[in-house]
């Protein structure tokens, strides 16, 4: 009865298939109930679903590191294609795992949401990042990475990817994962970076799941800002805000 399992998934609008040995490995589908569409100027954009495995049972953290690294490559490929639309200003890639985090289907999946609307807080953040660079000549996120690699908040550092708990978390157990080098977006990640990200994601998500916590992970892409520093947020959702 699962719409993402083999047998039913073929009935949905296919955007991309990653072939595996004997079966597909991942599929990208058009969202069946999108919040935005390319034919609606008042809510313009696209919304896609990435089905992360044909198997209904495992979660992302149960999959091999190579499989998770391939998922990051799929994110990159779809980001590149979607960004070619000159009207698209903003892309967010996100995963909701567990009911409190917003998941409605158990089968492991994530989503790609793109729109011509840039959220005001991201515009404000971009402006502050540029102001910092004009003042210091440096990227604020590069400075954050340098500082956190020497701090007790560091969780993971293999010289390629760095994970740390931010100085002021919004959520308990919140984790930021960043490449050590300055890259603008996920399309610029190399194979070593995808593997390192896969390793830290697998380790972190396993521990979050062991705590019995649902979680979200996500990253933003402001399409026409070409000097960002890529970073993912993993946000466990252990409580409901009043």
C-alpha cells in the first residue's frame, strides 16, 4: 500500500531514476500535492520528492555510506537542473523523519523545494554575510569553521567535513555540518566531500534515532548569491514549541 514501494511508485510522475544492481537505487518524483507549480505565477516553483531506497524498511542512517553519498550527488544534480530556470531564486532540500518533524510517509524520502520567492530571513542573512566580508575580507562561515574546529562543540572533523553543535542552538542536539573548504553550494562538492558528509550524517542520525528523537535536516540555496558557504543543519525535534 506504500506509494513509494516498487509496484506503486511506477504509477507516479518520474523525474529521475538512479539505477542499481538489478533494481533502481533511488527515484526523484514530482510531488503529488505541491505547494508551488511552474504554471502558477502567484505560487511559482517546483517541488520534488527523492525516494532514497526501494526498500520500505531501512531509514537513511541504515543505508551504506556509498548509498548516502550517492544521495548527495542526486541532490546536486537536481539543484543544477532546477537552478537553470532563471525565475528560481531559492532552493531548500530537506528531510522530515518522524511525525513530530512533519513526516507523513514512513518510506525513507526527502524533498526538494524551489521557488521564485526568497524568504526574508535568508535575504537578511546574505546581506549580513556580505557586510562581514566587506568589513573583514573573510567569509564568516570560514571563520566559524576555524573556531569550532578548536572548540569543545566539535563533534566530527576528518579534515574534509566538520560537524559541530552551534554556539547558540535553536534545538536541543542541533548539529551543523560544513565542508572545510569554501564552496558555494552542493553542486561544487567533490566525491571526497560527499563521502565525508555521508559518514557524519550516518553516525549522527543513528545516535539521534537511538535517543528516540524525530529530526529534520535541511540546507538553503540562494540561487543568485554565488559566494555562500554550504552548510547543513540537522535539527532533532524532541519537544513541541508552545
